[in-house]
C-alpha cells in the first residue's frame, strides 16, 4: 500500500512527450490546463509543488514552424530561447484560472554543483513556496551544453537532482513511459509492470531495456538514473503515464499507478549536496583509512596514499572510487601532508588549520 499522506513537498516532472500532441512537436494546451488543475488542487491540500517542465525547445520549433525534430545544438539553443517564454505563458494562463501564480527558474548543472548557488536556489524556492507560488524549472538550454559540461542532459536527471536538493518527499515523473517492466516490453509480450522497486539492481537496469513504451526521448535509462538519485537522497519517486486521467491526484491518494521507487536511506541536506556534486579530484586512501571512514571516523592524512587533480580546500572530491567527501585541504596541501601524522599538520601548514582531512558528516558513500 502506498501512503503519500505526509508528502508535503512534491516535484512533478513533465516530459516533452506528454506535453506535446501525439507524434508532433506542438504543445498540447489542453494538457497544460489539466496539469494546472491537478497541481492547484494539491496546493489547496497544503502541499508545496515544484514543476520541472520540458517543452521549451518544442514550443520554439513550433513558433518557427519547423516540422521535424530540432537538429544541432545551436538550433536547440535558439528554439529553447524562443520557446521558454511561450511555455511559461501557457502555464501562467492555465494556473491563472485557479488564482495561482507561477515563477520561472532556469538552471544549469553548475548551479546545483556549487554550494553557494545551490543554497540560493533552495532559498528562492522556499520563498516562492511561502508566497503560495509554483516554481517552474527547466534547464537553461540556451547557455548550457554537454560540450562545456554545464548540461544536465535531460530533465529526468534535473528533476531528481532538484528533488534531492530541495529535500522533496516525492518526485512524480510523468512520462509516456507508464511503468518499469520486469522485461523489455518492446521485445517480450508478457512483460509485467513492476509496482514497487526497493533496490535498483543491475538486473533491473538490464531488464528494463532502453525504453518502456512508445517514443520517449529520455527513455527508461534516464528514468532509472533519476530514480537512483532520488532514492539515494531519501526521496520516493513514482514513474507514471502522464496522460492518465487525474494522475497526480490519484498517485497522492495512494492508487497503485506506475512504479514507485522507494528510498534507500535518509540523508542530511549537506550529505545530499555532497552526493550530487561533481567531484574535482581524488584522494586515494589505504585500506585502514577506508575502514575508519566506513566506521564513521574522520579521514586523517596518515591514510592518504596519493592525490589526483588540482582543487581548493572545501571542494568535493572522491575518496578512492566509491566515496565522496568535502576536503579541508587543497590538493597542494594534501600532497605535503600525504602519509603524515595529524599532529604534524600544524608544523607543515602553520597554525589555525583543521587536524583532519574530512569529518564523518562530510563523507558520503555512493553505494549504500
Ligand atoms: N529542456 C528541454 C526543453 O525544455 C527538454 C529536455 C528533456 O526533454 O529532457 O525542451
């Protein structure tokens, strides 16, 4: 039995494929209206909602009367710039019917990776929620590209990262993929939808196939990746067919629709931020040090074997290949401290420095 009675902060991700009319790039205005009605009713039950909406590129392409899929980064950037205000205008109009104000927040991956801008995002979402406003997020496609490493790649990932960073209780992923299947439904007729997933195993990833159904752009792979991010951060995720009647209300009421991915662990906000940050280097540590951090002890210089990359104090780095941590020392300082005893830190770096590389609260295991 699913129970979302206590889910107060909800992220709803709306994919391009359900926002557009079947087989076209034209936005389905009627669908935006139905989403506005469903989300407005969530607000009346004292919940806070963030929408992550795709569709900017599609709307831009529609405005330019392009009939085919938008090709090339430059054209996608231009279409996003043209389409984003049009998309927002539709949301504004639809929510306006219910007396609800919406706000636009555009993100790049950098914003979430940098602790300061991430805190700014948290604050602005919090303030908007206090004002009863629904923030509508999208990737800032006109300035972010994979090539310069600022892109999320798809809104599935973006929505899961946002859900985890704003401490959401539930991520509802509305897609043309209606559920996770036990086998690839395109290849096996008897494939069954899985109602609940408690652990995302390699077998699940393999058996899910590329896509669950029809013509999703992100496909099942990015949905599972998103579920991993959400579950690691202690947030439940429901993947469901966005075209089902009153789908959001029915999910919240506990109806068994699509697939629910259950969280693995409850993390602090700081741990979530560490987990979802891109690392800038690696501190290779020995077995003894790894055992110590597993037992929730601080990381000391004596266990350091080598340093990779160049980074500042306060950066998020890898410890070997399965742990992320915030380092109290820069890469140059760590090189000087490698293998040394903690008592020597002051002698080597001067007074006023921390005596450990990372405290347990700043060390997070990727696999739990
Ligand atoms: N950000 C893109 C848009 O608004 C969509 C990305 C995606 O579909 O995942 O058009």
